[in-house]
C-alpha cells in the first residue's frame, strides 16, 4: 500500500490548513475537501474525504505534487510532514569522513543510549531546572521517552528519527520557555533541547564557555545540565571522529514561538571535548562510583608478555544501578585477563567486578579493582 493511500484525508486537510490554506464549505456537500489560498488565487487543492474513493490515491498524489511545486518541497518530505503532523520531530544525523556506510556496533548502541539520556535530561530540566540531575528517573521524564517513537532512517549517512506526540502528556513544567503558559509538556521539552544545545554550540564558537558556565551556576532556571552535556559528549566516537547534526521539526498544529531555524544545529567533532569540560564543570558531585558491577567483556586489547601470557586492557559493558549500560576500560593482570578471555568467548557469560568507575566520556576508566570473576550465563545485577 502506498503512502498516499495510507494518508488520512483529515491529516492532509489539517496540514494544509496549518500551512495557510482555507477550507471551502461547498465542497463538503460533494464529499470533497476543497482548499484555497489567497497567495495562489488561481489554485485549488481538491481531494476526496473518503479514503475508499476510487480515485483517492491519485487525488492525494496530485495534491502533494501541486503543493510541492508551489512550496519547493519534495513529495517525500511532505509525506513525512503529514505523517508527523501531530508530532515534534528530532532528526539526529551522524556524519564523518571515510566509509560512511557502516558504524561500529558498540558506537551505534551507545548513540541510541545517549539519545535517550539527552531526551530524559531535557524533560528533567523542564520539570526541575538545575545544573545537575542526580538521576534521570523522574516519572514524567520516563513517560516522555516511553511516548517517543523511533522512526525509519533516511538517506544521508546515519539519520535517527525521534517523534514525540505533541499532546501525549498532561503535565506542566517549571521552565519558562514561552509566553504562553499552556504550551504542551512535549513542546516544552523539545524547545528546551533546541535552545540549550543552541546556546552551548554558540558559546563554543564564540569562546564564551566560561561565562556560560558561570551564568548557569548562578541561574535559578538553568537551561543546560551536566546530564545533557554528558549525553551529547557520549555521541562522539574517537575512532570514527564523527560530528552530529540535530534538526528539530515542529508540529505544524502548534507553531514554533520563534522564527524557524533553517539550518541544523551542528556539533563538530572538535566540539565534543569542550562539551565534556562543561559536563565536568556543572556536575554537582563529580565523584567516582566505587561499587560492584555486573557486565560483559566487549573487547580484548592485551599484549603477549615475555612469559607467554597475555595481560593489559579490556573494554567492559557495565550495568549501572539505574539501568544504564556504560562502556569502561580497565587493565588486567595475566590471571584476570585469562578469565576475561574466557568470558568474551563464551556466549551469555557475565563478569562481576569490584572497583572504582571514574566519571568521564566512554569508555570510562575502571580502576582500583579488587576482584574480577566470571559468572555463569544469565546472572543479573544484584545476584
């Protein structure tokens, strides 16, 4: 079934009305939507009200092509806009030099995890503005992510689509982002993210990060949190050396209160280290986590010693108490390295490690280890 056939006539009608077209009542008697626009006095857009009409698909396709010609938009972009009529949409594009047809799987997983962390941090800031959130587990923030949808990828390197139904939540935040106090909570979150990331990028480019951080620390309603910076910094992979573009598309049923941004927010590859500096400056309690963690062995980086045994670095995927998985690098002696090799080769095998997990970009450093043991398959945190 084509996109035109699946498209709701009501959604197309509402999209066109939000774009400045007016509905002519006389067409309704003939089961037709007829719309006109004073900017195009000799044009009308006409399509059936009933999706089972014999010419429905042809009529919708004709309207989309005509509207696209008038507004210089592609039919594909219009179909996407109509399908997301009631959603705010965030497009996150990863781009880099070289072979852009593949991404390292651990980085792809980390990218999605940090995108979720970014969305939760935006929701937490709207609910309780502060420079550092101890946990991103506020009920409304979790619900915001649960209501979000992960859309199809697009052409143009790696593009992740996240859509947020505008009226999914009956919640009000505390952060003043618009003169209208009745702004839906979902729009408050997307507005916060756009404004916060924009201010962060502008401060990096203008070399005013120190002033930005000082202002955030004294503000009663800070837009930017350490958690947001941590999430953004986690979207960079040193080997890939990628950059990130973020594009916000607002539901046409509720216009953006400011002028629409024509270009995406670009975080260049050399910006991420500066964002990490802001994360550290804003973090309220930048203490290392000393605990016992359950995880898996993701990568072996050791070297052969003169005794014929391997030792050295390994990369672990550790489960944190709040449910987040982070990558961490640690150094192992020959005995523990042999255990790590065993766990790496055995499907479903977990390890339990005790030590200190340092703050910072992934892979984080895991130091002062006091124990390293391999668990049987199926072990979970807390066992």
